[in-house]
């Protein structure tokens, strides 16, 4: 049974859908404000949390601690550089079979998963190698 969403949740959801990309809560707040939709930052966070718990919005937390929100489209996998924060998407999913197995064995409804590998990108690794020891 679907929950009834508040007007603020609907506004946040529609804005996320129109962007079709990951965005921080602060940036979403700015977009909503730009479109004359008066909503406080705390309200944006509450709306995103409710939508996440409903399984409609997914969140990915970067190495910096910043959370990025998007509408449910697909599982996300990334290589994230700890130096420059560049995030490189990985197209292959090595855990889909594990996800199916866990859903069956634990009777757990999985909305999505994320997979992050942290390290240094090619450019930052090259800069590190150039630095004198």
C-alpha cells in the first residue's frame, strides 16, 4: 500500500525527476527556491528521507560525507578518488546474484544497492608519483 505523500515530498520528487542526475540536498533546496517553491532546507531533508524510506529516492554518500540523491533508476557503482573526489561510474555489477540470493534467503525487500571503491584516480596517482619522497 503506497503512502500518501506530502506536497513538499511531491515537489522534491518532481524536481529530482526533472534533473535526472544525482544532487545534494543543499543544491536541490537551491533549485526549488529558484522555482518559487518556498521550502526550508530542513523540510527538503525531511522530504528526501521520507522518499528514501519509501524506496523512491536513492542516496549515495561520497568520501567527503556529502550525500547525493536521485530518483530510483539503477544500482550505482563507482570508483571514488580520495584526493580530488572524482567519481567514475562502473557499468558492471558484480553483486546482482548476491542481491537476489539475499532477498530470497532473508525475505528482505532490497530497493537498491551501492558499491564504492575508494582510492586514487589515474591523475592523482601520477601526481603522487611525481612528488619527491
